[in-house]
């Protein structure tokens, strides 16, 4: 083994825009999106155990499952089965990325688990093998093996790394007191399309279309998003939009916005400043990542 313990930072992401371009025969939607990783992160700590078991412990403000319902557990299960490992692993997940917020926390944690186990057990899976494992776990998981600014196509797993454009920006993340399940938002989107609804026209920042086709569906499931969208637009950010399936909105500036975080917090929103990163994860062997 390369270390008695491996620690991985699992970074969040924002979708700078998300367009749905079709629906596949398998029921999934074809999308085009721009992913950008940000410096908000969870921490995944992994230690080997002699038993052929997976122990998942979670420190989190949110209630989360510690069995197969959790993507981290399934990622560990997948890697250990493919590697034919004789032992098991103890994983401690420290959550900071809000759950059900459209920031990719669960997918990022799963990708960090793949990377961490690869290092912990010296499995020597190459990038292509890790990508294949990530695809089995979820559409967004492969992105977090790369990070930075990426164009995502297909279900989001067909990735093209792009040159950094936003490294000098700061982003405000704002969300109301609700969480959204991705599957529910897509179901609502399908219902809207069947009723004749059509997505909004592009809203460009440079060559980035910041419109998210899921915004109307998310707003129907979480009505507070309509007021939030108006509030964010009134801040006059250089670029802004809803991330993923919501309910988090991002707003980006070179300079400070014309409203304080306290003002937004007093309106009942959760607010956080973040900056872009150029990686989806950060591996540290043998020492704490804090």
C-alpha cells in the first residue's frame, strides 16, 4: 500500500449553463453544459481494514445514508470488486457541499473515492479505467476526475477540457431553503415540454450561454426560485444562472457585488462566496487535507 491513509478533497461544481438537446431511448436526456469546479469541497478520508467490508462514516449537517444508497459506498464497492481486493476500507466523509443543491457533491465524493482507493491500494487504474468506473456510477461523476472548465455532452460524461476563462472571478452562491432531486426536475421538464413550453433564448456572457433549460421546471417544484432569480438578476452580475437541477444560483463578478452577503442572508437565503478551481479533486496521501 502507498499510505496508511489517503485524504482527497472533493470539489463542488457549477453549471454555467445547461441546454437539453434531446431524449435518448434509454430515458436519459442529451445535454450540453459547461462545468466549472469551485473551491467549496468535501473531504474523503480512506483507511484500509482487514475485513472485506466497507465502513462509511459521515460528518454532515444533513442526514445521509451510510449504506448502498450512498454513492460513496457504491464507488468503494465497485472498485474493490473490480480489483479483487482481499481487504476492505473505512471511509470518513466530511460534508460541506450542500445536499440536493445542484452543486454535484455526491458525484464529486464518488469520484474522490475512486481516486483515493486507486492510490490507497496501488491499483494503477489509468485515466480511461477510472472514467469507465465513474460512468457506471453517474453522469456527473466522470467530470470530477478532470475538473476546471469543461464542456459536457451526452449525459454529461462526454467531456472536453477548455482553457480557463474565469480564474479571476469570484462567485456568489445563493439558494433558498429547499432541495431538489434531479430526477424530479427532469420529470417536470418533460411534462412542461409535452404541454408546449419552450426554453428561453440564449443569455450570453462572452461565448457562454448562461441559460439553464431546467430553471422553469425547478421553479415549479420550488416556487421560491422565482423571487431568487429576480434578486440575483438585480445584482447585475457579469454572468449568472441556476446550477444543475437547482436550487442554487450563481452570480459572478470581477469586482464586488452591490449587495452584502448579510442582506441576502436576512432575506432567508443561504449564501457563500467561492472561486473557480482547475481541478475536480485533490489527492493527499498520509496527511490531513485540512
